[in-house]
C-alpha cells in the first residue's frame, strides 16, 4: 500500500484531472477523483487513508513536472 500523498504524486504525473486538482490545491476535487476513477484501488487497500498534505504534494508535484530527466524517463 502506498501512502496517500505518495500515491497522488505518482498518479498526478499521468492523470491530467488529478494534475490540475493538485495545481489548484483542491483537496475536495482530489478525493472526488479518487472516489470516481480509482474506486478499485481505494476499496482494495492500495491507497492509504491519511489526510493529504497539500503543501507537500503541491511542492513535490511541481518539482516532478519540472524535472526534465524524470519526464524523459516516463515518455
């Protein structure tokens, strides 16, 4: 199981809607997306249920999307 913040960071690189919600720091939208699009992962314990650290997630996501080496590896 991934901690929720780490899971969001991983998925936000690949999911445009989650990416936008992180950039907007919209915690309600993030939880809505998890409930709508990742119900299986949530219901089967792949995602932790701790609170979101929005400042950390926002900061690290911005670092990730601006890391050219990381993006090149993913493409």
